[in-house]
DNA sequence: AAAGCGGGGTG
DNA sequence: CACCCAGCTTT
C-alpha cells in the first residue's frame, strides 16, 4: 500500500477514466509505472483498458467469468473486484488468507502447490458470508495484514486463539507451508553510457522475453562473469557499439559492481562512460533521458551521474 | 507443474 | 541472509 499509493494517484490524475488510459501511448503508461516493478502489470492494465473501451463498449464487466477474461486478471483479482464492486459471492485467496486459514485450520498443504491452491480456495469459498462478500473478503485480508502477520504475531491477544490449531499446537511459526526453490541466477551487466560532445546519449528499448520488457536502458554488454576493460573492449558487442557511435574514450564509472537484486536474479553491474565526438544524428539529448521509462538500476545511475542531473 | 517476473521491507 | 509481499502469465 505504501509503495503503490503514490502511483495510484499519479495514474488517476493522468488517466481520469478508462478511455484516457486506453488512448495513452504505452510509453506514458510505463513511465508512470517506473520503479514499481512487475512491468507486465502496467502493460496488461493498458491492454485491458483498451478491451473495455472496445469489446466491452466502455462498460466494465461485472461477471466473474468476464472479469477473469481480462488480461492480468486472475482468480484473486476477479474475485476481489467481483465481491467488492458487484457483490458477487467470490472468495479471495491472497497471501493473507493463505496465512490465516493455514494457521486457524492447521493446514500444512503447501500454499503454492496445485493441491494447496485448490484446497484453500474451496475452504475460503465455504467460509464466505455471501450476504456481505466484499466486506468479508476485505476484513479477512485486513486481519491477516494487521494481526495474523507473517512473523511474531500477537497470538496471546488474538480473538481466534481458542480455536486456532496452529496456536494450540505451537506451530504458528511453521505455517503456512510454502514450497521454495527458485535458485537465483547471477548475471553480469556492462552498461555503455555514451556521452557525446553535443550532450547526447544512446538508449535502447528492451524487447523480447525476460526482465524489463519495453523499458529503456543504455547499450548493454552482458558477460558470463565480471570482465575487465580489456576484456570488454574485445567483445563483439562493444566493438560494434564503438564503431557505430565513435567512442574515443572509455572510463569505468563504478569501481565496485552495483548489485541489483531481483527476486530471481542478481545483476552485477558496471557502468562505463563512453565519450564520443559525434553520434552521427543518432541518440537523444541528455536532457531528455528523464522522459524514458527505465528500470530502477538505470534510474539510480542516472540520479548519481553528474552529467545527467 | 514449474518458471519467470521487481522492488522494497523486516528481523 | 532468509523471508515476505492485496498474483498472473507463459512454458
């Protein structure tokens, strides 16, 4: 909530209605989302706005099935919108609900297994008070967020402690059960920050699969491990870049690699400043760099680099 | 069923 | 460092 609220207000101001969002360029949507992460959500939100103004003729769908058909809307979101906005009898199961139910009922089925997802959804659906679905759902989630918290919950004062299987069996700390693996991949990024005599630079848009789709970054040379300047300037990617943009001098900006941690990747990053006399009509003005949507890793660099301030 | 996708916070 | 988060889509 803390992290998302300012973004919410920026969005509402920029896009007061669904038509405004649908008609906006993707670049603007991503720029407003910059720093939030999970950028596919921004793209899906944008696509969904277009579906609603198009196929749904501007009328927001109000059945579970239709909600579920929207890009980026899965069981949780469809159930939440359905119950809160349209009084549909659909139970939400988010992280809070998993935690509360697994503890009170003493359920050790992993919450991120197929069996667990099904079991918890069924239980939540059975418990749902359909005379006030939205309120019930929000209250359940809020109780989990405020009281049945992940670590060191105050069970001694909890209203459920007479019935909570986990509390009575002293297993609160072990529930919910989650299957975890997700090994973290290490990657080595070398960003070539080109600075030309007429104060221009180069940004590329990330396309295809992987992280940060559609966001911008400096020309990237990725390597299998940390590399020295000598190794860098002998890579095909750098040779090509240097030729195209006329790099005359290369200076390492950060002696110690910046480690940018995503949930599933650690990015060991060096920023190299490549000075050029002439970008041959390529590139963008340095003063315009701030208009592009960039990942936090790149944004942090830009904020720290005097030439770009 | 598993993998991939961000960034920030807590203890 | 381990774990958590108002999940969903793709493979």
